[in-house]
């Protein structure tokens, strides 16, 4: 009975040491007699008891590693407190086991030194503007060395950049001055545009007034010309009518009578003026002579 129990215990020990179940996204490194033998993949695996042993266990998942905060000096000799986070993944379990005694510490230290080197090449203002470039350069520097450790660096992210308080105050003052400058420039541009708009409006108003005055003068000239033409046409028609009337029978006698009436009216109007001295011809035949000369003029105009 005791032998059976002993055999059962030995069998259990053998099974326990020979059968291994590796979880998903994990890899176990097996050593045989102290030497690397194989890397177990996820699932059921069998080992040789007391000869093979599980030396290392690695997770193949993406691992976030918090990089401790450190002081970096920029190109313009400004101190910056920088901390970040590194994402990496074990790609070669054998190298991760034997390439470095502690690949986590190695990756952390290398990321810090690479970050100090990259920031040392940049000025303070550039460190805030070019975070993506800094991250890419740090990843490139770490990834090249991490190949020997069986580790693939996926990305690096700067969590915070903290300059000294004096620099923060100076930056705040600079930002305030820049905003005030932009406000003054905007106000001056507004005043400039206002003056331009006023000058443009006055010019357009002057042009409109001059165009209106020009059109008014043209209209007045056209109106006066039309009036003169109308008067001339009326006088011409009146003369034509008078000439036609004179050519009719008795027209000459009517003209003599009209001329005589006009002469009498002229003498009457002159006599009515109090300040006018009237000299009456002593011989009325002179009036007849005046009428005769007027008729000659009418006849010559008819001819």
C-alpha cells in the first residue's frame, strides 16, 4: 500500500513537471540542463522532467512603461522637467531572457538618455511645438538598441513639459504682450479701413454730384436750345403768315394802317412819360414819309 502511494506521488510529480499549459499571449523559455532549449507557445506543452525547466516567463502583450520625470537642458540652456510613457512589446523571448539582465531597466534608462539628447538639440520654444518629432526621435534611438534585448519599442509619448516658474512668468508676459500687439494692430487696421472707406465715399459722392451738375447743365442747355428753336420757328411762321397776308389784295393798305398805328402808339407812350420832352414834327407830312419808307422796306423784303 505504501509503495502504491509512493508511486502515485511520483507519477503526480512527473506529470506536473512534464505537462505545461502556456496562456495566450505568453511565452515561456525552457532550459535543458542549464542551456536554452526552446520557447513554449500558448497551449499544451510537454517537458522532460528534472531535465527541462521553465527559466523565464514573458508576456507578449503591449506593455506601458512609465518613464520617471527628469530634468533636461535645452539648447538655450533652459531647464525642463520632462516625464513620459513608453509602449513596448517583447518580440523575441530568447533575447529578452539572455540579451539583458533587466530589459525593463535598460529600456527606461535608454529612453531617459535619448530624451535628454533630443531636447538638448532644441530651443525652449521648439520643445513645445515639436513634441511629435521628439517622440519619433526617442523611439528611433531606443528601438535600434532594443533589438538585442528582444524588445520592440512601439511609441513614446511626453506627458508633461514643465519649465521653471521664472520661465513660465516670462512666457506669460510674452503671450500678453503679443496679444496686446495684435489688438493694437487690429485697431489700427480698423482705423485705416475706416479712413479709406470715408475717402472712397467722399470721392464717389463728389463724382456723383459732378455727374449730376453736368447732366443738369446739359439738360438746361438742351432746354434753352429747344426754347430758342421754338421761338425761332414761331417767328419764322409769324413772318411767313405776315408775308402771306401782305401778298393778299388790300395787304399793302393794311400794313400802312398798322405802321401808322404803331407810330401813333409810340408817340403816345413817349408823351405819357413825365420826364420825357416830346418834340412833335411841325409838318405831319414827315409822318407820311416815315410810313412810305416803311412800306418800301416791306416791299423790298417781299421781293
